């Protein structure tokens, strides 16, 4: 008997990678839910519903399909989008999705946060484990909805112990289908600013490795929070050199002040707080997911770097 997996946000870049991976398993059928149009082929064992998670029509999908598991990928991480809209998508809609999971008998839930919730700081340990506090909500008001999303998922996890939830916190996700995220927007700049005197280590994970981590979370009986660390860490300077990205070296007070003005005027896609991640380390420990979910990245660090498009802003969906 096949199991039905409902994936929210499936029309996004990562969603497309996830549904292809799921359909490689013969005992699964996939139900996609997204507010965007579906422009790709619709293979066997796949159904798509265009609906907004904030509307009743999305609940109707849960009611009629009765999925065995839900993978919640719908998230708005473009910081140029008005804060009220981000809050509706990331907080209100997530609360509704989790409520529907409990109401309509979902047996497993996988949600996707981000490792940046830990924040970048000179006080960070060499490797951040899943029990460390989330500092980003304290320091970065523009990114608070991501921390609130993470808190909502964790609270629901403990309020509904009968439904196993896995909350993944991946590092920067890269690949030919990825067109979102802090690192994507940074690398899309004509000249990537770097801070004089700072060269932090970065962790990246290939889109297909993250999709595999999601698959491991669905298959395992485990519940809890897991970092997805990728194949290793690389200095920012080396990453930019490998990608042949033009850079602009600036003192950090000047960059923060200039970007603050540009962001308020709508001329920058990155809030000033984002540049803490090219100033300080935010490295996570991935041993828990290896130990408990048996996940290990298949792509090496050089192969993961090679998967980053040279001109990411010009990718055609």
C-alpha cells in the first residue's frame, strides 16, 4: 500500500528537488500544495493543488487527501517582502498547517528551519549543537519571523508527542534549483562585499543532499531537531575565489551603515544584520543526524561548490 506525502511550497526550487526524490520510491505518492502555478510535467503518483495556505481551500486538501506525512517547505525568506506578509506566510500559515496535521490524522511531520537561527557571533562555539539557544531573534529584528517559525515548530512538537516531528536546520543550501536564501542573494550581487580583517568559515549543503535528509527524516521513527551541516566548511575568501566572484573590501562600520540606508530605500535585498554571517562563524554540528537518521552527504565539498551557478540571478526556472 502506498503512502501519501503532502509537500507544501512544492513549486519552489527545493520543492521540485524533493518531489522528484520522493517519487523515486515506488511505495509513495506525492500531493503538492502551493499558491503558485505548476509549470512542470505531472508524473504518475503526483497530484497538485494550487491554494494559499492562509485560505480555506488549503484545508480542503488536507481533508480530502488525508496524507500520511507532511513536508512543510512553504516559507518566505525574502527580506524585501513586507514584514506583515512574511509573518502571515511563515507564522500564521505554519500554525494552520500544523493544526491541520493534528486534525486530519497526519502520522509524520517534517519542517524546515535554517541554521542561521543560531546567529553569527564571535561568542559562538566551534560547532553549534541542536540544544544551543537561538540568538538571531535577539540581534536581528528583520529576521525574527524565522526564529518565531522555529519556536512554533518546537512547541508543536512537544504539545503533540503522538505525532513524530523532525525539525531540520540546514546550513546554506546551494544548487541549480535554489533561488532563495541569504547566501544566494549575497552571491547574486554584482560585487560581493567582504569585511576588512574578517574571513569566516561557511558551511554549504547541496540541494539534493538536503532532499535526501528530508527523505531520511520521513523514513526514520525519530523525532526531534537536527542540524544538516553538509560536507564541510570553507573560508569565505576561498568560496568567492572558486566562484570567481568580484569582491569589494570595506570596513564593517561603512558596510553596515551603507547597506542600512540602501535596504530602507529598497535598493538592497539583504538587511544589514545579514553581513554578520560574512563577519563571524556560524558553524553547526551535524553528528546527531548522522547518528540517528543515518544521513551523510553524498556530494563532496568541491562538488557542492561546483553546483553553485556562476550567474545565479540569471537562472531560468
